[in-house]
C-alpha cells in the first residue's frame, strides 16, 4: 500500500514537472475562456441573436439602438478626398471587415458591466460610441471599358465608355488604421478590355485594435500589461454574438 502511494506521489511530481512550463499559458487560456463566457452570458443575445421573440422589449430596443449606432458610426465621418460623404462607397465593399459592428459596442458595454458594474443602457452606449467613429476615405476613379465588335464582313468596331467608381484608400476604425494600395492595370476578357486601378494590398498603420487599446487604457484604466488580454476578451465576445 505504501509502495502504491509512493508511486502515485512520484507520478504526480513527474506530471507537475512536465506541465509546469505550460502553467502560465494554461491559466491565461482558461481565464480568457471564462471571461469571454462571462461577457457572453451577460449579453443576452448569445442564445437569441436571431430570435427577438425570446427577448424582452427593453432588450430588443437596446439591440436595435446598438445596430443604429454602429450604422451611424460607419457613415458619419467619411470622405471623398476632402469632401464629406455619408455613404460606404468602395466598389469592392472593402469596408465590410473594417466596420464597427453593433456587437463590438455591446461587448464593450458588457465588459464595463462586468469590470466596473456600469449599467448597460443607452447612456453608456452613447458614451462608448464617442470613441469609435469610423473614418473611410475614398478616391474617385474612372474605369474605361473598351468593347470590340466584329461585323459580318470582318470589320472591327470599337466602342469605349467610361464609368465613375470609388475606391477605398484609407480606413481608421475600431479594427485598426489601414491604407490601401492600387496599380493601374488593363484586363482583357474576350472582346472586352477594362482599364482602371486594381487593388494590390492593404497596409496596417500602427497596431490592430489600437483605438480599443487606447480606450481600455484611458477610459477604463486597465493596466498596460493587461490590455492585450482584455482586448482579446472583448473582440472574441463580439465575434461570437455577431
């Protein structure tokens, strides 16, 4: 019996030695999981995100206010060059994955509710929204489309038309500050030749979620060493309820 207990203790010691280097990582992952779950539990939409019949009138109203506020934040500060516009205009809808979502706003409020016992309501929503106005900047371009037609006698006839379009050249949102690069290019497809600016890539300026990090630091007084983890908690929660 003593031999058995001794063997068991040795096994526990060996197991502990193997796992010891990984303990900080395991603790962070477990803590992150429970923190995200806590926020999501606080966010009633976890189970009813697509079924408003399971929500109270107050909850439905707040969700709708979050949606309306996010739509406003994504269109209130956009420019074509230096001219203000209230629209999302990119020809390829590149704004989609850079916009502030209603779930971002709700997750930030839920985080404050969990961390500072702030009440989730319209007043808090308005306060949060002041720091997350999106800015999308566009360039107006001309796309030239040349069509070549051949008649019965084999004679070619070319028809050229021009179309006006808008391309996204810069975005500064909750996701991060990005610049977009293009090059002039002609693409031929059958009897149609299209000439215009073609997207070649995007460039992150600064850090991802820089605004959210700044908000955590200045408004919520989160310690610098804890900001990355808390930002991850908010973003994961927002993505799960979207």
